[in-house]
């Protein structure tokens, strides 16, 4: 388990570097030299006298001073010894390159024990890894990195962090014009994880945004701090969290010795922390570009311009299903555009400006300027460059010049979008970034970036959420309460349950039914799957019917629950709670009854929560259409539903250490003003 975040500034922004090992250590020196690192580099080797013209020291004890950063590229056993020696002299931190620790415990049974020894040897000194390539700092030319890369020096840019060294290598080779300031890997995250590294990079005033590729969460407290600090510094953080599939979750465990966690829960946690979420690596890079150039977007209103109806259709279709608004042009824009583009052009958004102004810098600039005066959050121009080895790109460069001029004149956010990534030359992308215009490689990626950038604005505009609920787990034995006991436990928190009584005999059940009032539902107690076992009967309207039904299920039932029948609902929901291994207790809500599997319509709410968040979550469900009165049907009692979910949240928080599972299905939502009722409920908790 990781300790509290340490000061990583010496490690990631070093003025002195010690390297330990053979060929990997030599590569670190080569990369630092190649990128112009101005600080001291001290090779440590037991036999060699010099490496690349630098004197070799025999051991940690021989070093001229405690190094700010160290790259330890030796075997796993010697790694522990060197880490201990560095910690004793007050070194600033170390990268542990060696593998064979917790990630390899299936092959090497001592892997966990060795990783524990490594952490112990480090003490208070920051250690990144093991099973880790290290990091690249292109702001200072400091590379604790034993391999090639495709990066160049930057004066400002984004930080990208990943557990995977190979993913980091791939990202370093991007040709999208994204200015990479830091590229960091975390390996096993034995002591210092992605969140702590990201927090350290975020504090660098030259860093504009942070991107995370997350396989397994490290420390949620530090991740939460990262989210709040990003809000304070106005530096967005986005994440690509893998683990949707079972195969991905298994790969994460074997690769990094960490838990991928439930994907829905992970997404809810990231959203709570104000961290934008992407689905692919290209989306990660394109979104970082937008955030680097423009930051979060104030709205989701987007304009699009292209000289092709086909491209206009592509981008319009790509916006379907996204929280993107191709808002109509303002009235005052229409006539100026008509005057510039001619009578044959349909003035709309997306705008196909045809080829009438193609290659004409003055008229293109005028058209783009007029479009950018529409108060859109982002103004896009679709432009795929031709092959430079076979074609003349002069007219395309003219279009770029016009976009830059219009953006600088209006001060509006602008982007140039290549529909295919290979059609955005790196030199053009770099020029656009330098001019304050975002170059996008891919239409889908551009719209995803815009959607996420606006989502971050919304998150920052909302009040900072309360700290995520963190509580240990009770050591008691987990037991499943009966439905009657479950409802009695939930009712004091304000969750509406049907009037009901428990009866031990068929005769008592009949008497209870009369007292409650007909019609009633009769359920056999202690039966896991009541319907399949014939242990549930509905709409019983007399004592005789109740008695007969109770006797029919006597062989499987351990007593009876008699309840008043609920009225016909507008909709049925499922409301539950589970204990996630990473995030702890969380709520789940979704379409209930027979729609649970049919619609696959559910959402996770992290705790504690608010009624405003509950309302927003409900609005995002497919079943919200029913609740709002679908096709003339009555509306559901949304206020009562919100209150019921809030009551369940209160119950879970009050029993956070004991709760293992809560299942309310169905939670019937009655017509507006008539409330809700938890028809079936089951609680599993430690006692």
C-alpha cells in the first residue's frame, strides 16, 4: 500500500543524476546528452572507469553528493541494496528499472516479499517502479529513460503518465503536434504512483494539462487531491481508464500487480474528481492538444466549416450522440457570409463554403472571421492536407493562414481538423499550436475533445464535492438479512416500504392481511429466488386466498411476509449498493424489473452524494423518458424518487463499514405526487 505523497520535485526536475548499471545506464546518459541536460551526471559501476567520457564511481558512498535523481538499472536483488544506500545519503529519489517483483509473483513466488523489502529500503525517499522505464522531462532535458523516444525539447506543454513503459514509448512517437513536456511511467506503483507523479508535474508552471493512462488505481486520496489541485490551478486533467473487459482486467493484474476495478465505478470516481474521461489513446492526445491551446470550453456550441458537403455531413453525423451543439448561425452572420460566399452556398452550421473562396486568402479570412464571431466555444475548419511528396499544398497553407488570421482577429477558439490523422502534417500541426489554433487528427477525436473540454468546465463550475467516503471493512461475518429485516433496517432512513407484517403460520398471514388491507402480496421468507420457487403471490384479495397461498409455499418458506400491494407504477428502477475493492461503498441505480438486462441502463453514484447529483444521474438514464411522461403517459414522482435514493445513500453511509450489498428491485415510481415504494429489498452486511 502506498504511503502519503512525497516531495518529488528533486526527482522529476533534477540538477544531478546518478545512473547504475550497464547498457541501460549508458542509454540514460546518451539521452540526457542528446537533449542537452545541463546538470551533473554520475555513472556508478563496480568495474568500468568511465562511461561516455564521465568518471565512474564504484558505489553510492563514493558519489560527490546525494543525487537529485537516480536510475537504478541492475538486477532486482542489487536494486534493493542500492535503493537503501541512496536513501541513507538523502538522495532525491530513484527509478527502479528491474522487474521480477509483485507483477511476476506467479513466476517468482518471492516477488511480493522483494517488493516489500524495496519499499522498506527506500524509507522516505521517493521510488518509482519497480518494473518501470522511468520518465522524460523535456522542459529541462532530464531523461531517466533507457530507450529511444520521439520527443523534442519544449518550453511548455502537457504531461502524460502511464503504468505501461511500452505505451509511453508509443506516445513519445506521436506526430500530432502535441507538445509533450513530461512523459512518465509508474510500473508497479509500489510506493509512488501515477497520481503522485501527476501531482508533481501539475505543480510545474510550464505544464498546461495532464493526461493519465490508468490500468489500476494507485491511491484514491492522492488522485482526489490531483483533481482538486487541477481545479485550483486551472490545469485540466484527463484520463484513459482501461478495464471495461474481463481480459483487460486480467491483463492489468498480471502486468502491474494492481486492480483495474469495476469500470462503471472507476468512471464515477473520475467524474467526481473533475477528471475528464477519454476512450482511446488518440482521444487522449487530441483532447490534451485542445486543453493545452484553449483550456476548458465555456459551452458545447461548435461551428464547422469545410469546402465539401461530404465533410460537412461527416462532422454533423459524428456529433450525433455527443453533447455537442452545432447551433444555428446568428442572424447578423448570415448576410455577411452570403456576400462573401455567394448565392449558391447554403448558409448553415456545419457550413459547406464550396470552393468559391478556395485559395483566396482575403475572402477565406473574411468568411472564417464572420463564422468565428458567432460566440461558439470552438470553431472548426475541416482540412485534409495532400501528400507533400506528390502534391502542391500551397492552397491548403493559404487556408491555414486564413484560419490563424481569423482566430487572432476575433480571439475565438479555433481548430483545424483533418478527417484522417495522416492528413495533418506534423509541421503544420506544430505551426497551428504555436499560433494558438488546435490541430486535430480525426473528426471523432476532435468532437470528443470538445465534449470533454466542456465537461471539465461544467465540473469546475459546480461546487467542489465532499471528500470521497473512505472507511475500513468490518471484520464481522457477512450475513444476508431477510426481506422483512432488510426493510425494517431501511425504513428509519426514510426509504418508503409497503405496509407489511411478518407471520409464522398461514393463519397468522391471513389475519395480517386483513389488518393491512386487501389486496396484498404474500412472500415466503428465507427463499432466495421466490418467483422460481413459487414463493410469491400477488393481488390476493381475501383471507381464504392468503391462507391457501401460504400453505402452498409452506414447504419452502420459513415464515411469511404480508404486504399491501403497490399501485401501478410509472416506472420500475433498481437501486443498490456494492462495496468496490477500490472506491469502497457506492450506489447503483438503473432501469429495474424486467428491464434490468434488456436496457442495460444503470449508473454509479459515489458517496457521499447530494440530491442535485442524484437528479443529474437519473436524468442521464434511458428510463428517464418514462419518468418524464413518455408519449402522454403520467410523469413519475421524481422528487420522491430522489428522496428515496438519498435515503438509501444515508443508510449505506451509516453502515459503511458493514455493508456488503444492497438490492432494491423493483423500486416502484408512482405517478407524480404519489411517491415511490421499495417493493423488494435485500441487505447483506457484516455483523
